[in-house]
DNA sequence: TAGATTGTTAATCGATTAACAATC
DNA sequence: TAGATTGTTAATCGATTAACAATC
C-alpha cells in the first residue's frame, strides 16, 4: 500500500497533520461537514501550505479543488497511511523508572498500542505488575515475542545491555524497536529502529542556551 | 562564541560525535595520546567523513592534517561548543509517571543538568520527594524560576495544561523548555523550545510497519 | 620525502516553496 | 460565472558529498 522513497520528514509531518485535524474535529460542531484547506492547516501547524499539499500528494488526491479537504475523511486517510487504524502489540524491556512510566503512559493505548508485557532481569521485579501488565523474566522474551506475535519492542535498558537485548528481540522476530538507550544498535535491516535519545535532546538544548 | 545559522542537524551530529569520542576514549589505553580521523568517526557513527569535517569546520580547526584529531582535545572542544562544560539548573513540571521517571534519570546529572525541583498542582503530591528532589506547588513555579535562576523547564503535564504552565515559566524567565506534551507551544521567540513527542515517535513507527 | 588526512571549494542531490493550470 | 483551492510542475534553497590543494 505504501510507496517507497517517501522522505521521513514527510511521514513526520503527516503525524502532525493528523493530530491537527483531530484537534479541529474535536472542537467543531458536528452538524455541518467540516472542510479544511491546506492554508488553514498551515496556519495551525506553521508548515507551508504547498508542503502540506505535496506531502499528501504522495499518497493520493484527498481534496476538492476550490473547497479543501473534508476533515473527517482526511483524518481517516491519514490513519490508514500511518497504520493508526490497526492494533499493534508491544512489549517494554527494562522495568526501570522510564520503563515503568512508559508502561503506564495512556497515550500508547489511545493510539492502538497494546503493551502485552514488561521484561526485566531483576528477580525482585519479575512476577510483579505495573498496573495490569505483568513483569516477566527477560530470558523468556524471545519465546514471548514469537508466541504472541509482538510487533514492537520498547527498549529501556542501560546502554551496556541494549545490544544483547535487542539481538534477543530480533531473534524472536520483532518488527520494530523503539530504542531509548543512548547508543546506535546494529541489527539486520529488516528491523525498523527508532531512537529516542533524551541525553541528545538535552545536549542540543544547552548548545542553544550557551550561545 | 557561537555563530548563527548553524543547521540544527549539525548540532545534532555534534552530540553524536561527542558521545562517540567519549566511548572511544573510555575503552582506550590512556598511555598514548589518541588520535582519531574523520573516517574512523565515520565508521563508528555511519556519518560521511566529509560531513564530519564540515560540521567541525563551522566552529574552528581542531585537527592536524595527515594525522587526525587528538581525541581528548576534540571532546573538550565539543563540550565547549555544546555547553556541556557548564552546569545547568532545571525543574520538572508535572509529577506524573513520566515526570517522576525523568526526576530519577541519572543521565541528566551526568550531563551537568541539576534538577532543582518538581512542581505539581496535586496537594497529595506537594511536599513529598522524588529521591532527594522536593515537589512544590505549581503556584510557586514563577517565583522559584526567578529566585533560583532556573535555565531549563521540563514540561511533563497533560496537553490541556501545557500552554498555561509554559506561560508561567516564561513569566518567571525560563530560558528553554523541553516539552513532552503533545502540542505546539506558542511562546515568545526568546525561549528555546524542544519537543519530545512520544506519540509521534510511535505513529512514525507504525507507518513503517504497515508498509 | 611519501603517505595520510585535514579544511574547503565545487558539484550533486534532495527538499522546500512559488506559481499556476485544472476544476470545484 | 467568479472566487477559491487543489494537484503538480518548475524554481529555489540548503544540505550532503566528492574532490583536492594544503600540510602534517
């Protein structure tokens, strides 16, 4: 369904358009069908309107000339494009502070991400629960991924263990990894890796502060 | 000290070079002065070596032709450039799961970020502590920032309160905001805003998964 | 000196934006 | 029809990379 060679900045912006439309629809009167133009989205997001039309054009023609886009329709198209119309199963590896916080994060469930389990190597944590999600032994992670057909692994272990844990997840057949560990994982190119590097965010910030 | 018009992707990569060098120095024998070439950094980071030299050239000439860069020297230069040679004071606003997890995150202290306080509006939380950091009433945040000269505010409140809390921080004279709330803050351009949007990370991931 | 690598210029590549014909 | 806005092409802008003189 998806064409190749879509710039990743475009995918990024599609997520922004999606959120923007969600907000508009939420606050709007539902009686009238709501149309929205690329320049209105531009005003709300700060993204150039030609950019918006071009980003959408990668995937089809969703607007009506002279009128704009039917908001509820465009939202649905974006959800199809971004895979937000499906459920995704995920696990969290690492039951530290951040891992536990992510397990409780409501934003995930809202987006169709179902956290099926948390994994850790600490015997004191194994068997406990975070909310309604159980903490399992990291030794079981490969089998768990395979048996339960887990799509996404959220990696929240210290940097020194990240690579070996990632290898286990790949062995189990994980499809994507959201990596919070501050290092570059080297894995087979089959697996999609997204890095969320909080330290780098901070370092960039201080660069701009020390100008 | 800093020139304007440095692309933000360059700043991003400087952080990566810095971490890369830290790792190399950590694992290397300290007897010999360690020289490293742009192509070695390239091999470790996956970034083109000309790119690396060009990024560094924005800030000065740090290498020796025919030899490369003296690792400990380059690390120090990068720390100067990125403002990592200074201490920065920060607060966390929002003592939810993520806020508490960030308060405990060791990576911050290691980088010279000192968390001076956590703020929340929940009377049950105010007065408690996360580790050694106290939770204060959100009403005091403006005065606290002003009195203690806080540089960075980490914003971890629900989206619907994010704008008003950000306004308070700006009123107190905050210099930068690290925003975890899923929305675009509108603030005076004096304040540096960095957005860390976990939902968007997930949405991008599912785009690539549903190909 | 010969070999290696920087710093920098010039060429390439890709992404953004302006402009406009098509059309609602 | 007149006004508005899309979809798309062409122009612009900026970032990446190749190439190479300078030089250790």
